[in-house]
């Protein structure tokens, strides 16, 4: 299962479409309560917009056994420093867009 924790509807659709083409089930978390509820269902992957979801909610999801990939803008160096302590991987939005099929295939 892939949890899409992204508030940008266009980008959420892109992630979902790519995952569906690769045979992966997706769910959308529109806020941190939904994210935590979905996280309790079991293992999987969270692709999270680090500007839309607090690191504390991602940390709680990680404790439930989920892999967290967070993305942000390349200029957000302070947020990146904090996020690497919580996420399994922190990448820029452009890296996520470029490598989305590979990222989803690995999980």
C-alpha cells in the first residue's frame, strides 16, 4: 500500500496514476489524522509533501512500520536537516517527479 500524503491534487493524481500502472494500491491522506489512521493498517510506503504534513505525524507513521519518503523544494535546507531525522529518504520534488516509477517499484 502507498499512502499519498500530498495536498496538491494534481501531484497526488500523478503519483496515484503511476502507482496504479505499476499495480500498487494507493490511499490518500488529506490531513495528519487520516495519515495516522492509515498508518495503523500496516506496512507500506508514505510519499509525503514535507510542506503539507508536520514531521511529528510522519514520525508517528514511521513507528507503525511504514517507510517514509518526504519531498520538498531544493532550497529548503533547514527543513531537509530536520526531515532526514524522521524520513527514510528526503528528496526534492523534481527528483520525485523524475524517479517516481523507480521509487514506487522498489516498495
